[in-house]
């Protein structure tokens, strides 16, 4: 379905020169561009204009030695961008796996990185979470057969609430809750898998036109969520492998540990910074002897910094005080288990102490 995107995308593209920038590529330029395959269904390809915004943001922030690849032609999104991709309207990831469709697409395009948002139609068709994850595993195996060093970004998919499927909303929650554990078990140092939270903060009432497909605000949110982990990957930052995925830190990161109550502690890590902005994360750990059902963290910025976006937690800010609360798939922590959420901010972060309260 084609949305009325012209004015929104053009406006966003015009502002990208001032958008959030992570670590820029170094002076050494690869001999060949990094080949990036967006892979999925109509949310990726019909027309999937989050790809246009992501491309524009990467270009604006110095990531120019890249090539979006796929056997599907661009569908037009009102701004110049590399529109090749592998978004197939109506596709089920389970069918793509069962029919061995991916090897041909890989052979035709030879990607180095895959951005995969796949499973919406499977959820709609009542495919089980285990069946969907088995399809993910088969596709990753096929990616690695094509390129043993394949880097894979897998989305926890955006929520859905179509009028014809009242059960779909919970099915998405169930799938997304299982993806981090699957990724941790499937990821390798040679071929890392990074989980990208496209679910948190996405509202089907305001960010879709039909309860399923992203509208103008939805594609902006999707592009904003893809950008930080992809930019990190293009800069050579390889994620730590853990059941709750977290990005590895930059050299000599600034850390501050806070006190914990009710069985949890929290640690603040400044993972990246640039003039006027920064990226950070908070890691929560259950330090008690019994499982906890949820957690809330708080810290205070002293230099006027503000949070502009976050993932893997519900993050709010009142004045200088920032509160982060677990989302439904990472609140329950066994003793010694941990969860990590990330955010991007404006201003100067500092190294605030963090408190944690178990729910």
C-alpha cells in the first residue's frame, strides 16, 4: 500500500544535515561499498520508505560507502535514495524458508549486512513463535552459507492490531519476547546478530494507517531505530553476545554504577558522544536471590541533557530526572540475570549515578 509520504519525507530529508550522528567512519575508505540488504514483507518493500529516510540519514552523517541491494526495484519515496531491497508484499518468513527463496536473492546481490523485519504475515496467519524462529534460523544459515561473515540486524517487529485479527497484538508480543534469546543462541563472533527494538514506542493508532503498515510517523520511527545499530556496525562496533542483546562500548567508555534496592542494581554507560549529542545505555542486574518481575531505574542529568529516543525500555524525563521502566519482555530477571536499554540524547551526558528498584 502506498502512503502519502511526499511532504513528510521531503521535510525530514531537509533536516537530516542536523540529525543525530554517531561515530563517523574513519578516514580509511573500503575499496568496495558495504552491501546492505533490507529483507522482509510489505513493511520493508511496499514502498517501505523507512529505507529512504535511513539512507538519507546515513549519507548525511558520512556513511557514504554503502550500497543497498536487493532484487526488488525502488518504488519511489519522494527523495533520492538507493531503493534496492528484498521487501516482498504479503510474504511469510516461514514460506520463504520452506521454499528456499533466499539463496537465489543472496546469490544475485551478495550482501554483507542484512536488515530483517519479517514475521508480520506469519503472525497474521497464526504461525507459532517456534515455527517463525525456526525460519529465522534457516535464513541465517543460508546467509552464512553465502557470506560466513554476514552481519544481521533482526527487528523485534512493529506492533499490529488489524480489525480482522484481534489476537495478532498478543502474538507479536510473544514473538518479540522470544527474539532476544533466539539471537543470543544463534549469534557468533564471526557473524553477529543484533536485535533492533522496533516495537517499543510504536503506536498502531497513530503510527499506522491500518493497524499494520507504518504511516508517515511510523516510517520515521523505524528509520530512527535502525540507524544507531547500523551506524555502529558500519563503524566496526560489534555487539556483545548476551540473552538480552546490548551494544558493545566504545574504547574507554565512561561508566557509573548506582545503588540498588529490592534486588537490583543499575550501571550507566556512555557508549558514544559527538558535538551536541551522545548515546548511552543502562544495564540492570538482579543482585538478589529470587527472581524479580520488573524494574525501574532513575538517574539525573546535571548539565541539561535531554533524551530524544530510547529502546528496550519505556523512558520518560521530568526536568533533569530520567526514569526507565522495563518493557514486557525484559522485566522478569532471574538472580544474576541482566537487561540493557539504550538511548540517544542531546547535550552532554556526564556519568550520572543510577538507582534501581525491583517491581
